[in-house]
């Protein structure tokens, strides 16, 4: 990645307007997006259900489909402290306590007439699931049964094993790309059939260009957090930014938002403004937060002066846009297939084969340690965590904390247990840092 | 005192049972001793095109956990706590050195736990290829067959590298032919189970089939042929029992005791146990490009499972068809604990069966469970409710 250059700083009087803008605007955009969904639920305007890891927004928005992100819906239920009601509905219906809570919270909402605390959710006209999480494929089958909607699985073959990689142009890459591209063509046909609207290649090109800009700025924003102090908390603020990244992918609004966010972060870096008064520890997060107790989850770390400077979540749940993306708008479909393959693969590799790049990220973001948050719902990200942790502490000497709960199921949260482990971790980390300081002074 | 004479069938069954259930893999070790320059390749559930391994002159071995016969001592610190047992004990097979004879390990995208296995395996067992065979998850895509054909070619190239010798088309065709024969014999076995379940129980059929996962298929074909020849001579009287389909054994294996207790109360006339061995339901063409033939057969000549989404095979309809074709009256809907795809599907199946007024019983299991009293009562009550309905 090229070195980040910090652009011209804005005038100081703009500080009040700039600081926190990403959050404020993010929350506003979020409200507007839910309002649009509510309106679509009323009007019956066609909508697509998609997932954060590979939404195919570039294509779907070329048909003006409203995008519904069920994962974000479920997450919002947890943040608003109502997820348990929905989980109970799904469990009463027959879903096991061992089924992913995101799925169950969503099923509960559908059984309840698609009434979400943020507004009504429209019915799906088409649903697109990538294979980035296998549960996506089981989830879409539920809506297919409920609504008889068109289901489209966008299959992106991932990394085959540790040390395996392919470059564009190689036979292996081309085989996978042809497969992805042909699916995109089929997806376009499906969208034409579902919406009755024609496909306009210029629309796709425009969307790709928006994503190019958005991804470049997003990647820059993430990299700005390599600075000390970090200008944003990857777990807390990062979630808002990610929401906009998903919901407004492929739009002018989304691209503008990300450019402005970059401006804000550059300003903060230039003026040494962090997220807390004294940044004592820098953390790298693996796994999502516990959204049912989100505030508390964050406080338990902040109380120790710890800031999440990066998170795997920002990479995989951002659909792999963390390192930017370069669509060639002159050959839109081919380039879309190629880039989806590259970024989608990266997203999956971050979950299944993350060990070496994780060590590099920890080094580059100057993190003091990794927090692995294993969540029962999500076996996709949690299955290999214990092993990855063992590998990184043993081979790379990276301190790590391992905690368990869930994203949306408040029944799996135990604050006392969490706090004990966190406190012990920071005590050890503090001692380690002190020892390193003494050693450095010689 | 009457002397119990073991029938030829019982002798075969005993041998199969010993080989299939022994987690030290005696048959594989013996094969390695007999083939000092040979290689063994392991693959996880559910389906893997073993013909590729076989054509390379290697021994394919299916890893499907270890039931209650192995405690996941080391594996537990390497894998999330909310994960199914089959993945834990499969990993333990690796950590405990029991499958140290493998030169490669393959998994497929049946679920995310299985995909994660490739990473864990690769990080811990150095010197062994550990990969995901990316079976297409968009089964209806126009390019799915050509894509899969090339993905098979990729795996084949890796197997050539390991074996140090090229694999010719003729080798592949020979292997396809051996496996076609194996699938035909297994279909025959299932025909007995369906038509005369009093002559062949599901536990027996299961053990006979499972032995094939740890030995060369030619040998397995021999065993199946001998067993099939004996079945008509077995003594067994038709009983008035409820006929059920057992659904939910596609990946983690239900304990034998569980199958037996179900069979004590009813006839299991069809099931999805070891469905990977029977995934392809017709002969794979033995002419033309063998890799294409295998890829096409995976998608076009195959049965169903909850780990594959295929619009042409809506799973509830497929289950109803299985019920109708086997003349079953009821369904045992099993699911392994912590198994996302299995548990999701269990709900969908149960709603359909409810709608169609087909009696069903939900049973959650774990390969390592050892207490069955409650389950026995549930099954008995279920069967009685059907008999006296
Ligand atoms: S398993 Fe994980 S990635 Fe998949 S739907 Fe559930 S929470 Fe999302
Ligand atoms: S039992 Fe279920 S969750 Fe476990 S590996 Fe098999 S399909 Fe995956």
C-alpha cells in the first residue's frame, strides 16, 4: 500500500463541524436508509435482500433495487435491546438454540410481519447470497420458503489452502473468474426478470466508479488508524462507518461520505486527536462485538485506556474493500468478476487462513495485542479462532485475549466473566509493556 | 448345548464392523505397510470425488469423526466451543497422530466449520497438503460444470505432485468404473433394506457401507458382493413394524446404539447415512473427458442434502419423494448438535411433514453420546402413537 499523504488541513473554525461528522452523518444516512425501506414496504417497490460480505450492490443498484441487509437488521435489534423477543419467536417456531442468532432474530421479525424497531422492512423480490458464509445459503432458503422469492447464490471460490494464491491471468484465476462472471450475467438476467427494468451498462459503470472512490477513501481511513493516537475506534465508530459502506455501496452519497470521513480522520491525525484522553493500549479485534451489551462491551476496554485500532471485522464484513478496489469501468463485467473474486477471497481468507496477514496487521497498526471474541452464533468466524490465537502467541509472540459470548443473544453474556478476563489481560499487558520499556532503556 | 454357527454374512459383517469402527485405522495401516511407496489421502464429509485419489494409485480415507471412541483432548484447545463433535474428533485424529499416515487432507464448503478445518489442519500438521475442494455452491449456474471440471483438474495436479506420477485418462476411467460398481452394489444393498428390511437392518447396511471408507474400493466391492449373495439366505421374518425414513445423518454420524434403538422399534427403510458414497445416483459415463463426467455427475446425477442448495432439488420435496419411494409411514428427523445446516433444515422438514400429515420425530444427537434412555422412550412413544393412531 502506498504511504498515506495527509491532505490540506481545514481551517480551525471548522473543527466543531468536522469532529464526529462521520458518526453524525452515518447515523443520519442510516435513518434515511431505513425510512426508504419503510416506504418500499408500503409501496411494494422491489427490494433485494443481500449480505454484508458480498452484496453485489453494483449490479442491484443498477436496477434501483432497495437493498435490505438482514445482518444489519439483526444487529440493530440487539443494539436496541429487543433481540431476545425475536429470538424467542424463532425458537418457539422450532429453531434450535444452536442456530445462528442473526438468522433467528430475522426469522422472528418475519414471523412478526417484518416490523423492525427501525421501521417496516419490505418483502424480498430477489435475494442474493454469496458463499462467504455458508449460513447465508441456509438463511436465504428460509425466505424462499416464506415468500417464494428468487434466490441467487453468488459463488466465489475462495483460497484453497495456506500458501495458495493465484494472480489474474493465471489459468486457475481465469477458471474461477469465468465462473463468477457468468454468474453475474445470470444475476443481471434475474434482475431484469424480477424488476421488469432494462439493464443499462452505463448505470453499472457509474456504480463501479463510485465504489472505486469509496474503497480508496475507506482504505485510507483504515490506514490513518496506524497513527498514535488512533483517530477512531475500529469497534465502535467502525461499525457506523461499515454500515454506510454496506448500505451506500455503489452510490454517490456513499462515495462522498467516505471522502468526508477521510477528511475528518486526516484532520484528527494532523492535530493528534484520539478517541480517548490517554491511549494506553492499542488493540486489534478478531470477531464482532457483543451488540446486546455493546456499550458495556466497549467500556470494559475503554476503562483500561484501550482503543481498538483495527478489526478483522472491518476487512471481512466490508466485503474485502479494506485494501481498496480498482474496477476498470471500461470492461465493467469482467472487471467486476475479477475484483469480486479478489476481494471476496480476501474476505474469506481473513476468516479461514488469517494467521500471517493478521500478524502483519498487528505490526503495522502498532497493536499491543489481539482480542479474540468468539461468538456462538457465528461459527464462520469463531471456529478457527482458538487455533489462530495459539499460533500467533506461540509463533509470533503476539499477546492475545480470548473471550466468548454472542452478537445478538443476551443470554450468552456474562459480564463478571468478561471483566475478570479483560482485567487480567490488561494487567499482564501493562507489565509486558513496562518490561519492554525498561529493556529499551537498557 | 447347541453350538452357535456364525453365518458367512455374520463373518463379513463382523469384519466390516471392526474395520469401520476402529479409530486406529488398521486397514489403512496395513495398506501402507503393503505399499511402502503408496500414499493415503483423507477427506472430510460429505462428498469427495474419490475417483481422483484412486486413479493416482492412492488410498482414499474418509474422516468422519470418532464417535465416543476418542476424546477431543488436544483438539478442544484449537477449535471453538460451539462446534459440532465430528469436527472436534476429526481434528483429534490428527493431533493424536492416528491419521499420521495421510499425505493430504481435503475438506469442502459444506459449512463454515468444515471450511475452517483446512486452516486449522494446515497450521498444525505441516508437510501435509490441507485444502478446500471448492465444490460449486451455485449448483444451477451455467458454468458450474466447466468450473468444477477445472477445479477437479487442480486437485488432480496436486495429487500427481504428491504421488510423483502422471494420472492418465485411462486411470481415471478405470477408477470411475470401480466406483460405478461400488455405487451399484450400494444401491442393491439399499434395495434390500427398502424391500425386505427384516433381512437387512440399517445398522448392518451402514457398517457394510462404512467399511468402504477405509479400504480400496475393489476390496469393498468384493465384500459387498459376498454380503449381497448371503442376504437372501438369511433367516428373518417380516414383522408388523412402522416403516420410517431416517434423515439427518449426512455428516456427523449418529452413534450405532442410536440407530439400533430406533430399529428395535421400527424398520428404517431409507436414510441419508454416508450419503456421500451414494451421492451420485446413476453410473458416471465411462467415455469422454472423465473429469467432466465426474463434475457433471456431481451436479446432474445426484441426490440431495441440506448442505447443497439446488433449485432443482427443493429439499422438502426430495424428502417427500424419499418417503414415498421407500413406502415409509413416518420420518425420524435427526440433527447433530451445533450443526447449523442440519438444524436449519430440521425446521423446514418438520413444517412440510406437518403440512402433509406425515408423522415425524425430532431427535438431536451427538456422535459421542452414550446415554439413550430418554431417546428410547421418545422413539417408543412415537411408534406407539403411530400404531395406535
Ligand atoms: S454465521 Fe456469522 S457470518 Fe454467517 S450469518 Fe451468522 S453471524 Fe453472519
Ligand atoms: S455436522 Fe454440520 S456443522 Fe458439523 S461439519 Fe458437518 S455439516 Fe458442518
